[in-house]
C-alpha cells in the first residue's frame, strides 16, 4: 500500500481540481459550503481549500455557455443543468459557479429529461433506491457525495453500486475526491501546543482522573468498540463521559452534545494521558475527528479503526494503535506501562514538541499519480473489513452488535439487485427491488 503524507494528499487534492471530470464532484463540495446547517462540522476545510483554488477549466459544450448572466429560476437551455437527486440543498433553482462557467443547480426532479441536464448529484446518506433518475442517458453523469461513515449506507460502497457513479467523493483515498482529512481543519491545529498539558501536571491529575478518557454517545456500532472497551475497563481505569459506558459526569454546562467543541470540554480531554479513539466502522482511510482531536490537544489517541491509519499519522509514535487480534487485557498492559513510565509516554508526544505534525512520511514512497486517479472512470469498492470490526471480540451483554454482520451481508445482495435494475435502465418500484434482493 502506497504511503501518503498529509501534505501529499493536499497537493494531490489540488491537482485533481484541474480535471474536467471532477468539476461536478467539486461543485458538490462547494455547494456543501453554502449549506452550513446540514454538514457544518465537515465541510469548512474542504470548502476553504477549494474556494481558494480557482477551479480548473470546465469545458462546457459551447451552445450552453451563458452569453449574459441569466435570472435564476429557469435555465432556458443556456446553462448545463445539475440536479441534486438526493438533495443536500433545498434550492429549487439557482445559478452557481462550475469552473469558469455557470450551471443551473436544482433539486427539481422534473429536469430529469431536460436536454441540458448533464449530471445528477447524490448525497449518500439520503441515497434512495426509490425513483432513481432512470432511464439514464449515456451523457448523464452520476456523482456521489458521501462524507459519512460507511455504516450509514453500506450498499453504496460495494463494487456493483459504487461503479454506477462517474464521480465519487468519500473517505477513501481512492475516491475521485478523497475526503479522508475532512475532519482535520488545518495543519497548524495539528501541531499547535495551545492545549498541551505538561506531563508533570497530567501525573498530578492522575490522583483524580483515570489514565484514559472515553466520550461516545453512538453506542454499539459495527466496529463493536463498546464490547471491547467494556472489557478494557476491567483491566485499566477509564473515565467515560458519554452515553456509552458512562461512569463520570461532565460539568453541567458541558452536558449538551453541542459542547464537544467548547474550550472547556477540550481542556478536560487534554488533561488525560490517553483518549480512546475508536471508529464506528473499520475501513481503510475511514478516519474521523476521534483521531485528530487528541492529536491536536496533545493527548495520546488509543486508536482502533482504519487498518492503514499509520500512513496518516504525524509519526509512528503519535498514537497507540490497537493491534490486530490484540485483547483488551493486552492493550491495558501496554497502556499501564506507558502510564507508569514518563519517558516512554513522552516519546508519543515528541512529534508535537518538535512542532512536526507532518513530514515523517514525507520521504517515503509516493502516493498514486493524481492524473491516474482523475482519469479513472470508476471508484474501487469499499475498503472495509468484511467482518466489520472485532470479529473475535469479547462478548458483551445484550447489544446491537449482532445486527451489523447480517446487515452487511444483506447490503451485498442489495447492491447486486440495484445494479441489475439500473442496468435495465427502466424505472422500477421498491417492490421490484426487494423481490430482486430476495431472489438473490
Ligand atoms: C420544477 O420545474 C418545472 C419546470 O421544469 C416547473 O414548472 C415547476 O414549477 C418546478 N417545480 C417547483 C416546485 O418549483
Ligand atoms: C458513467 O458511468 C456509467 C456507469 O458506469 C457508464 O456507463 C458511463 O459510460 C459513464 N459516463 C461517462 C460520461 O463517463
Ligand atoms: C515507522 O514504522 C515503519 C514500519 O514499522 C518503518 O518502516 C518506518 O521506518 C518507521 N518510521 C519512522 C520514522 O520511525
Ligand atoms: C417512476 O416511478 C415513480 C414511482 O413508481 C413515479 O412517481 C415516477 O413518475 C416514475 N417516473 C417515470 C419517469 O416514469
């Protein structure tokens, strides 16, 4: 697996913008920027990144080029039409930038058959098999924007479905527009020592605080992290402030879930030696703020999730990565050792003291050639573990964990059925879809 540095990824992303084939997907990202409410926590860095970049050259067929600025509302065949089919936006019609030109963006599905309609955008979380824009003309581009966890809509990531899209923007570094670092606002924040609590102080705080902190309110996801952490808690002390495995209360003003970004909350996390950073699904490149937050704060993440996380870390010694097959008890032993040995613990923060958030991997192999990715017509399938998590994890009590395996298997069948029905290129009903799934 080729190694990436974060910086390489940024460069790589910027290069991609030159490609015409990406413009529609890019536009999805910029569109996102206009709708702060819905995806507020995710899109800002991307938006800034893209907007600071003049988007390459979009070659819109000339009959469609605007001769004058038209009035939004009715495109009159002068602009390419881009339909948000599973909308992220609520706009019935708006002229927006697409490269150097303008396109008409709409959620109005009556434009399905309009001769100027060139692309359909799908927001993954709301992607619905019901009433897809079928029949699809050869000229219709489909683009998928899915910034959420794969657990949110598994079938999108299986090969038969992901290859229906001509442009993809997902957490995977192999998508056309990778969103892998979407939760990392800037490199400055990564290297910042603003929140760093000196080790001597962390040691003093250990009289009242556990070595580890856990804050999670989405309990029992596919990665089965809660079963693992429940067992871990039998071997090492964990302060758990969230709804999952809760054993300690936050101060009253911070109990609101919106307080997660407040300085006071961040300060509480920063006082801990370790922050449990367990993703809700196990897929290459699926990395969220759970990892970046402790790195920013100067606490050591104890990470479970993307098997290739090491290629994203600022240094080999910046996170304690749960090893494949490692038991909660073994992990607890490793953590206790670090808790008791200042020198070894400090080694995990050395990258921060050096102010080097990046660059450790700089000299390693190059990532894939952006041009190759941009020129590719299709995204590869989901880089997720089939057993979606701790296959042999310790058994907790009653939990949701039993449903994820079967639901994953089911999504494989759904993907096959969907592909087949879309290839027929005719409108189909939900009943037809389910008949097809169960015929599989
Ligand atoms: C959708 O667009 C059509 C024109 O194609 C227009 O007649 C109709 O009023 C629009 N619907 C809404 C809800 O704006
Ligand atoms: C878009 O993807 C579909 C499905 O893979 C493919 O049939 C079609 O040729 C692609 N269109 C373009 C313009 O690349
Ligand atoms: C990080 O670990 C990898 C694999 O264990 C190793 O090849 C590489 O040299 C290490 N890099 C540094 C900077 O320690
Ligand atoms: C496709 O089917 C849906 C519901 O089954 C219907 O509302 C829609 O009008 C149909 N579209 C076309 C183009 O036939």
